[in-house]
C-alpha cells in the first residue's frame, strides 16, 4: 500500500469517526451533513443511519430510566405525609 493511500484511509476513518461521534452526542443530522459537505441529508442518513438508530435507542432507554427513578422517588412516603395519631 502506498503512503498516500494509507493517509487517505486514516483521513476517511477520522471523518467517519467524527461524524459518528457527533450523531451519538445528539447533533442534528443536518449539522453533520454540513460538516461532511454532503449535498443531501439522505446521503448522510444512508451512511450513518445505524448510528442515528443506536443513539435514539439509547436516548429512549435513558429517558425510561429517568422516569422510573423519578416515579420511585415520588412514590416514597415522606414523614410529612404520614398520619399523626396524637
């Protein structure tokens, strides 16, 4: 493999890694599209759609965990709410 081909592979890998990281962190698809200079967001979605799907799944799981945690806190009886028998 020529040195120029090797540099090109590293650059493409870095580009893919950066785009994937942006999407995983919640950057809008159109932002990543502009960073990659794709003419159409469909191109970005075709290449990185799996990342968007994974990020959405994780976001929903995190939301569900937060809701469960808040629901558990709200259901715990507090001392103020316990009846007094005095």
